C-alpha cells in the first residue's frame, strides 16, 4: 500500500477533488509613504469611539502624516448598534477615500463586524483604476483584504487600526506599522515564532482572521483556494470547539488543499493556549506542510504588521516568515 503524499486529505475531508487551476498570485504592491502624505481613515465595520479616534489621529499627525476622516466614520446605524452607519455609507466612504488622488493610504479605524455586509457595495472597478495604495486593518477587515486581492489585485497590510487599544497603547505595534509604511526594506522579517510542523516553504502571503475566511466560502467573489500560498491564520474570542468548526470547514471545502505553508498568529480569548495548540496541530498537522506558531500578528496587543499578497518564505525550523521583497515598493 502506498503511503499518502504530503498533501493527503486529513480525516473528514473528501478523498479527491479537482485541483485549483492557479496558485495564489503575487499582487501589485503599493508605494511607501512619505512625510506630509494624506492618509484617509474609514470605518467599514463597527462603531468608532470618538475619543479613541481623536487619539489615533494625533498619533498619525506625530508621524508627519495628514489624516483625513471619511464623512461617516463616527456614524452609528439607527437600528443595528453593531454597525458604524449603513452598509451604503460605509462602502461609499471606502470607495471615495481610496479613489481620491490626494490620498496616499487608507487605514481602518476599528474592526468589529460589518465588512462582509458592505464589501459588495464597494466600487471595485474604481478601486482598480485608482491603483494600489496601502490599505491597513485586521480582524473583520479580512473580508476587505480578500476583496482587494481577488477583485483589485492589490497587496494590503494586515496591521493595526488607529482607534484600537493596541495601536493607542502599545509602542511596538505602532513602530511595526510606521516602519512598514515609511521604511519597508527594514522589515523583511516582520515576525518570528516557533515550529509546530517542521519544514520550509515559499509562496505568496494571504489570510487573516480564520472565521472571516471561513465565512467567505461560497460567496460570489471568494478566493477559490489557498493553493500554493502561505496562509496567515489568527482569531479572537473563538472557543476551541468553534475554532475546530472553522478549521474543519476550511478543510472540508477543499480551500486548504495544496497550501504551501501556514503561519499562525494570536488566539486572544480563545481559551487556554495548550488546548488551542492541540487543536491547531490536529486540524493542520495532517496537511503535511510547514506550520509556524506564535508569530503574534492579529489581536495580540503587540501585533506586528504583515503584508498580504507578497512572496515570502516560511521557515518553520527557524520560526520565521521572511519577505522576498519589501511590503511596499
């Protein structure tokens, strides 16, 4: 009997399915920022506390950037308190901010929930025509990272949002983003961790919040597969059994078939890490690809900024994710 290959199906996944036609491609990288650049602030998800927004704007000004607040950032939905205004206004703010030729970059104020509701209302044709600009966020913003990749072909930054406790309270988080924006060549190894599954793999980075990636499956513009890519995974507030469900859905759908390697970030409020670690090993170890844990991106208070859509090398034995090129051109 022949032993299974390195990408043999894990238990619970279909025995065979057609291969995805194209590996994860490298995306167009935006340019770096320079002092005096205008950076737009949008709120695609949850409502934004005004005092935190003001504090974040002050920090951006301290970087010699000119922050521009989109018109509806401080809106609140009249009936649904978990949303920062209507889907239409949140989508319009993002479209207008990104396509404004005077704006050099766009950063989200916070996550929460709501990006999935507005993502199809964004004018992606206009976004593509505007060309790549740094777009920054994480958590719920994963839905928009995927849309920028699939519908515009642009690399983005999985990094902090300016009205969050991590950005306001943790100097390491701010410094990682500042260095990535202004001197990206100095951040070729944005994060280091420890091996969960040994090995070395090359590919293009993709991913973000695991629950958002799973929720994207089956939608009209979803990425068909992570095949050939280096997948970044993290999450927050998901108990181990819910993480099991999320990862199992990604496995059963075939979305993880042929992934080149997996980089694991933070798992804040997901239960004791030894339980989370056992689950990650159980669900991902059978893929037969390198897996690095403890890279810290995501909801960790000191999370590094990591680019999505750029070629990189994941060395599980060394515990590193090393970029082949700077995050920004």
